C-alpha cells in the first residue's frame, strides 16, 4: 500500500493514524507479545530501518527502557 495515499484516506475517513511502533505497543498492551524490544531487534536485523530516537521512545512507553 502506498503509505501517503493510505494516510490521506484514513484522515478523510476520520480514522486514527499509527505506525508499526503503535502496533507493537498495542500488541504488548493486549498481551499478544511479551516485549517489543525483541521484535524491534528482529525487524532491524531483517533490514527494517527505524531511528534510534523512535526506538528509545517506544521502549520507554513500553516500560522496557534501560
């Protein structure tokens, strides 16, 4: 899916926007995953690029910051 077009459509429909970190945080909240850090590590080792600042913020929200 084209992210820009998808976001524009969601905005027009009044839907909330969130990215992969939001999905991971929600998955942890509802008990689908135990830790987001391990998932992020696997994603990065498979080529997914994400800034360290965003990772740090997500880990803090997840209660996994060191």
